[in-house]
């Protein structure tokens, strides 16, 4: 094949496409070679559309014939928008998670940069009346709107910002005509955030106890170089105060801090606490921030104009001009794992980024993941423990309430109702935890046993009484509940089991004189609803909070002295090997909301398995005793963190198609294992997924398990290009999940 001319460099671009390859283009006309640095964006033709790609490398030849090689249309950057360290992180991410580099770079860039917007701080346009302009200018005689606009501008000698024109009722068309006549002028000013002045503290710091001080000093001693620290502190032990004091030290050293949080709902609360403490420029990045605000915050962090960046998992890819410290709060939280597209784990990538940028990273949690604990026990992380609650508050007392053969009233036993009543009468608040949304998990016909199944999934539909519908929590399908049984025609249809709606309804009847506040995804979907609910709670009057795991994460409820866990049995018998770990974390996190002030807290766990060893150990010996036992079981069973997994998932419209593709994939993997002599890797499957049909598609999976990461990645590097060309792959949608956190 003929090569392109050597003097005209070939651009090798990563494009936003699932294909794991680079695409060759000629340089745009008139662009000098020196301007083509790796990392710059170019607009290029791609099929019938135009896309924005990122330059990865220059080459002097291409496999594509010269006459077929298209030219890039436009160079969008004078310098790469991503700093070299972050570009390197994206290359590592694409390679490790076996994902397209173009798609990985798309995840790392704000939406507006993917669309080709300039990667520079916002330019603001200001309109001015021209000097010495006269309102009786003859050119305005028949243009009353233009005259009115000019009169308004003349009243603003410093100019009017373009976005305020509407508020001043100035018509843009009138301004354009005035501009043509030379009666107005436009000035473009670069939008600059306020400069930092004065000291960093806006309010005094809290005194640290001996454990907090030791933890803060250990991390501070590691400033200026990479080091991983696991801050394992019981709930209420003052982890946030340790973060805040370390951030102050980071700012004093002229550096920036990146703080990752698991949930959007924690964002405003965290931001408020940081804003109260620091006289600093803080950028907040999460999916509820609009595209323009996100780009402004991203650029401010890149240019050193934001001192602290707080965000959910995607904020990990925010560039920092002077990185000094990375903090991952609630490091155990499953929300840090992206479950579609680029399936990265933000906590794990934060460690890679900290190593590459040579800064310390602090992982914090009351219930560290077993992976992080094992890393600490193996000496890869420094383990910093906080065993005392801050301010002298006592640890909550656990009671396991055996509900075998006891009648349950909407999931609430008699003794539990009594405990709730006593707490409210004492002027305190109660948190009722039930990790099931809706009114009831399913609808049942009492005559024939019909159950409300989702027509698109192998799952039951949940009864949502407020909205009057049956809803599938897996695919979102919703329908009105039938008035009589679709199978036998009888009308005795009963909601079975309890969800948060049902618990809320019953608690309102049982305790009519106290407010009952439900906090779950349904009740907080309206803008401002969460703040309103938290405002009511913070007033401190006796009330009942009913909610799902949204209540378990990092919230401070000083007046809650009783936590009632209505159902703790779900995680004890699950096909997922991580279920017991998640259940233990959830119980401890929810329990941590109790007794945070001077009042002692109590946690009552309703269970049919009060003598289950896991529950006994967790409630009597604490999370670390449970974790050590769970780690020894994982080691014996050859499960993570002692082995490494990759999960190939496939789904198709027809039964058997997904398994057919996975059978072909398995055959190829077997062949490669023999060829590459990788004996330490096992292939498990293919098997149908635990929920075989979801959203109308049939799903199956193939699990790869290896004792070490390197051989597993060696296999995947050779295997993925083959999978892309398998005949069975045309009829299925497939994805590879490296280090999956669930096998669902």
C-alpha cells in the first residue's frame, strides 16, 4: 500500500468510538508540525458526521492508502487541554480496563470540550456606547428600539455584560445594527475568578484528640511524595476534621486538594462545611452541575484558580495545576465503580493518579473495603485507626431482636414499636432503615398465587402506592396495578412485604403526633427536596426518619438516638460473595447515625436469624473482627482480594444468542491459555446471568479468575481484538468488566 509523504505527518487520533484502535488523518491545511502536540483536539470527518478527536501521536506513514486518507478539518487547541500527567492516566486507564482510548478520553473531558468548545476560561462580552455618541444622531430617527438600547447602554459607563441584555430589555438585533453604524462597541474580557486574599481559615479549627492528631501528623509527614493512607475511623470519630486540617496544610503549602465523595447528595453538605471553614476557592463537580459550570470549574482547577475540588467519581479526572493531596471519603462505597461504558473504579484510579503525580492519598471509611484492609495488612497502605468518637460521644449499643413467630405490622414488630414510642416521648429522633423503596416488594393474588412479574425482566414489580403504579426497579417499566387477578379474575390482590412507603404510612398511623419523613430516591427526586427534609431534621424536634441506604452515608443527625433496622437478613444468604460485606458495612454505617451528641445511641436489628454467626460477631465484636473473619474465608475460597477477576457479559434479544457468543469467546480463551502457557487462569462459564432477562434482553456471562493480575491482562490483551471479530458478536451487546464489584 502506498504511504503518505514523509514531510506531511500522519495524525493518529483517538476518537469517541468503542473501537479499540487509533484513526489516521492528514494534518489540516496550513497547520505547522510544531502545533501538533499529543493531547490537542482536532475536528475530523468520521463517516457522515464530524467528531472531535484527541491527537495521540504523529507518524510518518499509514496503513491507509494516501488517496483514502482524509484531512482533519480544524485544530481546536494551541496547547493540550489535558495536562501530560492526566493524559498519561487516561492511557493507563484505557489499557487496564481494556477500553477504547477515545472513549476513555471522552469520559475524562467535560461535555463542552468533547463538543469542540475552546478549552479556555470563559470570555465575557460587554457592550458599551461608543465615546461621544449622541442620542439625537439622525441615524436613530426611525429606529426607536435602537435609540432605547443606546440610551440604556449610555447609563452603564462600565458596559453591560452580554448575558444581562435580556434583563435590561435590550434587543440583540438592535445592538447588531448599532454596531454596524459604529454607535456601540463590544469589549471581550476574560472571566476571572476572585483572587485569594488573607489567611486560609474562615473559622477556627476544632481541637484534635490524640488519635486524630497522630493520623493527621502521619499524612502530613508524607507531603510532597506518594504514600497511601487508610483512615479507618468508627462513625462519628471525626474523620472529616482530619481531612479539613490536612487540606489547610495543603493550601498553606501552595497546593490544591481533590476530595472525592460517593454521592451527589453529600455534595451540598460537604461544600457548606468546607465553605464555612475555608477562605478558599472551591469547585464542586458532579452530574447535577450544568455543562457550562462544569467546564468553568474544570478549567479553574487546571489553571490553579480553584484551591479545593470536591466531586463524585468523575471528578477524579479533574486536572490540577499544583496537586498536593487526594482524599477519597467513604472509600468502601460501591458508587465509586462506574457500571457502564468505561467501567473504572474511581478509588483504584485515584491511587494510580496519586502515584503518577507523586502526592499522598488518604482513603477514609468507618467500614473499609476488604480490598483496602488487605492492602493495609500487607503494608501497601499505612493503617491509621480512630477508635474513639469525637467529643466524648459513646458508641451505640446493638440489640438483635428475634422476630421469628412474632407478628409484623407493615414490617414493624411490637417491641420495635414500643422502643420507637419511648424514644419520641423522650424528645429524641428515630431513624427507621429499610433498604427497599416503594410500598411493597410485590403484589400477590390471595386466591391463585399470581405474582406481579415485570414483562421485560426476571423480576417482580414493586407496588408504589403514592403514584398508583407497579414499577420495575431494574428496567423502569411501570404500569397501573390490575383491579383483578390476570390469571383467575379474583379481586383479592394483596401487597406482600414492606417497603419505605408502607413503613412510612404505618408509622404515621401509629405515631400521629410526630412528623414522619421518608428519604429515598422517590421522595428526594424533586430539586431542593433533600435540603428541605434535612432542614426539618436539623431543627431537632422529635420525628421519625424512614429511608434506604441514602440515610447511611455521612449525614450528621445529632438528635437521632434510636436506629431501627427492619430487615437485616437479605445479605446473609446471597449468591454474591460480596453480599455479607455490603450488609455489614450498611448496618455499621446506619448504626453510626445514632447517638452522635451527648445522648447515648441504641441500634435494634430485627432479624429471623438472631443467632447467625455473622450478625453475632458484627454486633458484639465490631466491624474489624467481622472483616478479619471474612478475609480468612475469602483467602480459603480463592476469592478477591486474593485473586483477580474479569467478567465478560453479553446480552441479546433472543435466548441462546448471548451464550453462543460466549461459547466462541471461551473457545478462543482456552486456545490462548495454551498458546501463551498461562496455567494460573480459570474460565468459569458461560452461564446465564443471575437475572437472565433484563429490559427485554437475555443475558449471560463468562468469568475469568487469575491468581495474579499480569497473566490475566496478558490474556485479555490478546483476547479482546479476537472478540471484536467473532461472528457471534454481531447479534449481541457485550462488555468486559475488569475487577467487577458484582456478578449480577
